[in-house]
C-alpha cells in the first residue's frame, strides 16, 4: 500500500478548508493531518497521548481554555492555518439527542 507524502497531501488539500468534528478517539486523525501537512511524519506515541495542549505542531487551541471535562459545555477547537490550508478540529464531548 502506497502512503501519501506530505507533498501529495498539501497538493490534495491546497486552498481547502477541512473541518473535523469528532471525539477524543479521533483526535489523532487531526494530529496526523497537521503533521503530514508540514513534513513526511506522523505524530509520535507521546504526542498521541497529549490532549488540551496550547499548541501542537504549529496549531493553536481555542474554545474553552479552562480545565478539561466531559460536560456538554466543554468546547475545544484546534486551528491550523497556512497560506493555503485551513484545518479545524472541533472536539465533541457528546451529541444531545434533542
């Protein structure tokens, strides 16, 4: 199986806005995407375990900057931007049924 290179991913997502709405299990998808947009690397095991960092691989943390919790009012938005790419990760603690 051929993996995409950083250049392939940058070309594929050139001038695109990527929004990832997910929970903590999918947080690594965002981290891998941000890393691969910069170079031919994925996040390390240590980076995988991190959460709520003020910055990861040149992204920034927004939303609720206080203590992390699982309540429905918790909001974490990660934002990675270059001249030609915009990736936002919206952390969902839960989705209400009504």
